[in-house]
C-alpha cells in the first residue's frame, strides 16, 4: 500500500482506437439484417491485442517519460498466444527494464478491471494494459455493437510521479451465472436471454455501488462523472437508473462511434473521461462482468499540467471507413483468393532473441566517429531508440504481387528526423493517398503469422 502521507492512483492514462471504422448500415445493405446506426472501430489486418496494447502503452509512457514502470499487467479476452505470455512482447516493445515483471490477465472480460484494482491496491508502479478484438457472426448484435481498441493506465504513488486521479476506494459484488460464454477455440461468444442477465446484474450493481460509497464516505450526489460499462447493454442501462446519479453526469460510452471494446472498455472510458475532467471532480467507474466492480477516483490538480499525448477524441475524429467486405476478410469470416506467392516461413526464435532491441524496440545505433545513424544497428555502436522518431517518405512503391493479408503492399523509403534511412511497409493508408514528402510515424504491427508464430516488427503510418 502507499506510504502514509502519499496518495495513490493513476499517473498516466491513454487509449488507443484503430484507424478504420465500419459503418453499421453496411451490414444490413449486404445481408438485409443486422447492423444499425453509427460506426464501430476495426483493428487492421496487421493488428492484434498485443500490437494495440503496445500502442496504448506507448501513449501512456510518452505523457510521463521519466516515470518508472515496476510491473506490466496485460488483460485481454483474445490473446495472440496461449501458454506463452503475451505481456512480454509489450514489455519488449516499450523497452521496459528486465527487472520489471510482465504478467497476463487473460480469458475473461472482468480481467481488465481486475488487473487495475490489483495495481491500485498494491505497491510500486504498474502499467495496466488492456486490449480486445470484439466480433461475432455476420449480422449478429456482437458484430455491430463490438469495437476494437486498447487502453493503458500507469498506476502508482505520487512518489512515482504526479497522480492525476487519486484512488479513493472500491466496492465489488461477485456472482456465478452463465450469461456470456465462449469455449476455447470458438471465434464467437454465445449469450443467454437478456432478461436473465439483467435480473442478476442489477442487484449486484447496487450492492457494489453501495459498498464503494461506504468505503469512500461519498454520496451519489458527490459523483461528477459516472462511467458504467459492460457487455450486457440492457443491464448497463438498467443499472445506471439505480445508482442515484443524475443522467447528465453519465460519461459517453463511445458506443455510437467506437463500440464496446470489452476488456479494454473500462480503461478507454477512464482515459476519455480524464481528457474532459477538471481537478477536484469525482469519477466513478462501474464495470459489469461476472459481477460488478466499482472504482472511485478524484481528479487532482496535476491533471491541469498533464499532457494527453494522443487524446481518444482526436483518434476518433481521424478515422477512415472500411468496406464490410474487407472487414469480413480481415476477420477471417470470408476467405478470398490468396496471393499467388509462397507464404512466409516461420520466424526463427533464436534469431529474433538475438536482435530483441531492434525487432521489438526499433533501436538503431550511432557511430560516434562520424555521427552516422544506422538502421539496423551496427555492432559496437551507441544504441539510439527510434520508435518515437518522425520521418519523411522520400520514395515508395505499390506492390500488388507480394504476399499480404491485405494487398497491395506499399513500401516506402523513410528518412528519419535526426538521421537514418530505412525501407518500411506502410499501414493505415490507402495506396492512392501516398505521396513523396508525407510525414510518417512508427507503429508496432504483426507482419505475418507462420506455424502459429507471430512475426512482430515496426511499420510506418501517416502522421495525422
């Protein structure tokens, strides 16, 4: 626990929303059923929960670059690996110290808020990362209402860094009932009849809410921003009405533009709420998932000086539409003609481990004799982290024959600010929109998967 006289809570908060959006109306245009109004976020073909977790973690770290991370917790219902720890790839991409442990909290939607509570009630600093890919069968409610995204919250004491949201207390109520489930290996979730889930969740929400208010000596009227989320939308709406907080204080759940990002949703909504909050405001987070968890925070004066390096609102505004056909292809719901080229061979684990800083951290090197910057790094030279460097496209080509899960492939030669040139694949861009002179930034992505091994590396994306 925190030392006497210190406060504990959130030091940094960031969300990640993928660039692409699916218009829900396109679903009904194709099948004559399903869909709805608004849009949902869609992870690119080269993104998974690990890469999205890296994106959120980088944003949270950029806001407080000097803060140390004592541990990394990663939560998802859709891990890239089983048996192998997924958090270690995020750990490597963020270039955290090897003394900092990395652990997975995987399998259940409740794991996201669970990892956050463990960090808040523990000691030291912890980076709590959550990410999810949400989908369902074509025309299903889950397909339309789901969303892809990630969040990262750096938790610690004010000795670890300025706390922007003080943790005041928590409440919880757990129940065992089968409302939503998915067997290992299944690609979609199944759900029970809606009224049943509502009858179980609402009493649990009231119990957890009252416990949290008692623990913090607060009344419902003291809550300035109420965040309520869960995969059971009907139970969420019913619970909001029972908590005694004015409807005007309920935070937008981003369902109309992003969708429900599952495990990542609590962190994403907290990050979004903190972008709009004022010092002194009380923020309550209520999460419905196999029970109900309530966490209560108070925004501090440090929030005024906090730099939201990649605001959720800006990411939502910078989106681009994706066709429904492409969405189904990326989700492997539809199989299209593959490129007539050999599939890549699997990654060598031994070779990858020898160049971890380059492969996962995008670390180049500088020759101190002539100040030349080398990508990849040269042996014996001074390491230079390049993941946050900006660059400019000096040449590019569009390859319609190379193997890709989403052809065509756009390769570009990038000159980095401060030195260094390297050829990179571009992502989150349409081939017709690429021009020489475009500014780009680095993003951690999955190149391909072979023999069950994911080949992660860095690509460039337009700076928007």
